[in-house]
């Protein structure tokens, strides 16, 4: 779990901060895209954190958790879609969210295999 947590901290470091803190704001960017603004919430050092992303009438909350298991770590992510348009957004984006989370997890595994944290 400590290597995964260190990887998450490196990914979400902003303005010289080394730790993730509740209330901390950031921007997620992909090459060629403008990215989206988010806010860190419910940070439990070494265990879990949530990312809140807001748009018109909808809030998406991504909660990431890491737990030790006998042969490594178990990483999980849950997604809550809240607000007035939650149902149509959930229907429209569920497959895209699932695909993006799968790609992000795969990239994190490769990064952890190639780097020492």
C-alpha cells in the first residue's frame, strides 16, 4: 500500500505540496486536452481519498482505496454521480468512466513496476 500511496501523492502533487490534503484543488490534464478541475476530499493518509469533480447540476465523486492483502495490495475505486442530472449522466458516461478507470489502473501498474517508490 505504501508504494501505491506514494504514486497517488506524486500524481496529485500541486504547487510544491508533497502530501494530499482534504480541500486541496488540482487540474487533471491529458495531452491535447484542457483537463478538468477537481478537489480532494476525505483524505485518510495511506488508505483512501476522494476526488470531487463538479459540473452544471452534477457532481462526480471518485473514491480510491488501497488495502494490504497477503501478496500485495488491493486497489479499488468507486464512483458516485450526484445531482439533478445524475441519472442521464450516469447512463451516458458509465462505459466511458469504466474504460478510463481501467486504463488509469493499467498505467499505474506499469508505473509501479518500472519505478521505485
